[in-house]
C-alpha cells in the first residue's frame, strides 16, 4: 500500500463525513483534486454543488446555494466544490461580505456542509470573512494528494471499521485517538457550564458523542473502568447543555447501566436503567 503524505486528512474527512457534527467544514485542495475527493466520498445522503459548472463562476450567489440546499433538503451532507472561483476576482473586490451574511441562513438548515477551496482562498476567507470562518471546524488540508492514494486510504479505513469488533483493531483505534480522548476528558466544568456561543457548544456536543463512542469500544474489550469514565463525562456534558430530559442524556444513563451490568454490579445497573 502506498504511504500517504496526507493520510491524516483522509482520516479526518472520513470521520467528519460519517460521524462529524452538523456545521461547516473547510477542505483545502487544488481544483483538479476537489472533484476526485468528493467522488471518493460520494454517498446517497450527499449532494454536490460545483461552482465550476455555473454560468457566473466569478460571482458568489448565496441565493443559488440556498435554492440548491432546499431542493435537496432530504440530503444530510452537502459538498460545495470550487468555492475559490467566486473569490478570484482581480478587477473588483470579491464579495466576502455576502459570505459572512449567508452564514446564519446556511447554519439554520442543520446540515453538514463541506466547502472545498484552494489554500489561497481559505487564507483570504480567514482574514476577510471572519464571521463565516469562525463558525467552521478546523480545516482539512489535502495538499497535493493523488486520487489513487485517497481511494486506497478510504479502502483501508473501511476495512478498519468493518473489523472494529476484533480486540486488536479496537485497541489500535483507541490508541490512534488517545490524545483526542484525553483532550475531551480534560474539558473543565467551567467551560461546559459557560458555553455561551454556538461554536463552543457544538464542540462540547461533538466531544460528548465521541466520548460515548470510545466508551463503547472500551466496554467491548472489557475495560469497564475506562468505559465508565468516558460515559460519565459524556453524560455530564449532555446533562449541562441539553438537559435531563434529552434523548442523549437518557442514552448515556442506559449506556452506563449496561457497563455496570456487564461488570456484574446489577444494583447500580438497575439504578441507571431506571433513570434511562
């Protein structure tokens, strides 16, 4: 298998596409690669909007983008290709203001939206459309990745996910994400209680979801103490942000109960099941 220079980017995009939170993602790649990457990640729940196929490629039109999302509202994921094209103007100033203004409308659709652009456009947007840029997740940079290398890496990721029930595979995956797990576990309570902006709140909810996922893996390899640690942190975030009656909170109670049940502590298991 070819060793990838950007294998982290492939893994990050795979994770965001399949398990990432609702919001905006910036993908930096050269124009020739954007469509290849998008094709590699195509799925029934995704729709593709390509600025290179529009008549007025040098103009950013929020309305056309809104119309496209509304026409494909049943889709969960939107891949917006070649966003650099409307921002390449030389004679007039690109309309970064329009990009800022459309942020809240796009956010209200409640979709995962992946904006593909070259690195120069990403850099300009970070400076001139900060309202939009600040709502985006950290960029995923593909650099000069080649199509065949991307496809090989996706195939490897698919194999990893298919074999996740094997203990060695689970331990391997947990080791890959050990830094991210520790980052989530070290979130201070003050940040959870005082998460008064949507970007901070979204990060915490993604953390809660991921903690629950990794807790389930620890449970599969019978590391019940670690599973309880992660489930408890996830529960704490859900309780503080989403409330006691939310489905995610109830699911966390049930998950903790299942760990106690697997460990043979049936009294505690029953206590959490009743909360669920």
